[in-house]
C-alpha cells in the first residue's frame, strides 16, 4: 500500500493550518496604515454676508437691524411671497410629472424670459437670433458664460467693474479666464466714474468680454444714464468688445421692467451681439427656486444652433439639467396676462417701498443737520445703497447699535423699514460726526 496520498493530504492540512495562523494575525477591516488625503486642505474663508447673518442672529438686542442680506423684506422686516407666485403655485401643483427637463431646460420658460429681456416685439427674437438655456439663477448663468468664454473666446479677458458683486471674481477665476478691472465707482461723488470707465474700456485689449450690470448695480446702486449707456455702447462697438449683462433686478430697480432692460435693448439696437444673465430671485422672490436664463445674441440662425449646442454642452458637465418647479412658476406667470399684470403691480410695489425708504433715510439724516451730503442715498437705485461708511464705522454700528452691514458700507435697503429708519439715521449720524 502506497503512503503518498496520505502524505499529500497532511501537507495540504499543514498549509491550511499555517494560513489560518496568518489570518489570526490580521485585523480584518482595519488598515494597518491609513493615508490622509486631505490634511493639506485649508479652511475656506467665510462668506462675508453669511458671517454678518451669523453675528446678527447671535445678537440678543431686540432692536437689532440686519442690512446685510440681499433679499426683499416687507415693512415689518418679514420675507414676502408674491400673490402672483402663490396663484401660479396653485395652478402648477399636482399638474406635472417629476421627469428630467432637457439639458437646455423648459423651452417655454426660455422663450418668455428672452421676450421679457429683449422686448415682445424684438426683431432679434423674431429673426431667431437668440440662443438660450435655462440656468441655475444668475450665478449659474454667469458661470455658464465664463466657461463658454474659456472654451470659445480663446485669449479674451473679462473686464469686471470695480467694485462688483464679489462672486463675479470667483466665477471667472474658477473658469480659468484672465481678469481685469475697470473703474466704475467714484468715492468722491458716490456716483459713476464715467470718464475712468471709458478710459479703461478704451485701453483694454480689443475683443474683451465686458461684464456689465444691466440695472441696479450691486453693490453701489449707481447706474449710467441713458446718454452714458449710449456712449459706452459706441465705444465698445469700436473696440469690438463683447458685452455681457448680468440682470438680477429687472423690474425691481425702477418698478418698470421695460425701463430696467433699457441698457440691453440699447446695445442690441446698436448692433451688438450680447450675452445675458437673467434671474428671478429678486423680482419674483424665487430665491430658493434657482430660476434663471442664460442667452447669447448671435449673427444668424445657423450660428444660434451651434452656439446653443455648446451652451448645452457646458451645462451638461456642470449639472446635467436644471430644476423644473421654479421654471413652471415663471412660465405660468409670464404666459397669463392677468397673472403677469399682477406681478408687474407687485414688483412695482417692492421697488416703490425701497425708493420710499431711500427718501426717508435721507430726510432723517438731513433733519439731524448732518454736515455730510446724503443726496447719493436717493440718487442711487435698487436694493443697495453704497453709503460711504468706512469699515471702522460699520464695526462701531454693529458693536454699539446692533446694526449689521457689509464692511464696504453697503446697506441693503430692503432691511430699512418705517419702524427702524429713524434709529438707523441717528446711529449713522453719530458715527459719521463724532
């Protein structure tokens, strides 16, 4: 009888035993040495406006005032949902599936949006010269434009007004586009530095993309006059600059949607191809719905098809497709003449309250015999007032009076009410005269 099979079996058993001992020496599921992928990541700086809100909420003073947030409030300091929006909600809810929108978004939403911007009777629209996609509000539109510029306007700079909404710098930086600033605000007059702006636009490289606020410039509230817009358009045409308008406040600035779109329509009438960002956050109060439209005026319908396809290609990689609900609300309002008229009335009421608070604040300051001029409070327009307060003065207002605003002295006029305007004026008077 051969013993070979027995020896082979014992050999296998011994190998299994050795392997079992090895397993007992291993802690299963716990790596022997971890790799730290993120130890080098630094804490990002706080958003200055969010920091203001945090400080405001932590303040126990019952008479505290928040002038930092860029959202509309009524005369009781409360958030507002427009009646037209509530009505649209009642018509929309339960009537639609929850399917994906196309990459370009809801077509009716885009069509009504560009009509609101360029005008119902715009030849540019009638001739099929506008490429558009639904976007994630104004920020999303700007980000799409910046990425489109990086891909298809190679070598061009973006010229950004000084100052501007701080996120503009973040958006174009992240898109890898070279930035430069042009003069816009003149501290000495608290108005537009028109001469400086024209000089900077003239000296910039031909074919630059110029970022423009269509109305209610943020943070200054300073807009060019109609005559100045015409001069800017003429110069930019000569320099072959591409105008990109960020329009976050149509209707909210003056109370008139057509008037607030006047700058864009001027440029289109002058033969410019323009880019446009639209947002319904402020003028419809749809802050959390992220409803916006990004459009580009092209030279011919064939170009529209190519440009729009590339706009969609950019959007596809960023967020695939936009949200449905906000777009349905906007479309329902703009497609119904009765609801649209109600919205026009309500947006004018919001604008008028802001304008009235500007008048009240100026009157209160002048009644205190302030030696400083306060005419800029009423000459500026829109949600924000560039007060002229210094950073140190802003800090004193927060510490002593529980009044919060950004350190550049920007006041959100939506936070000013008939109940707190006298208190605000007295605090500003004290900090600017002592």
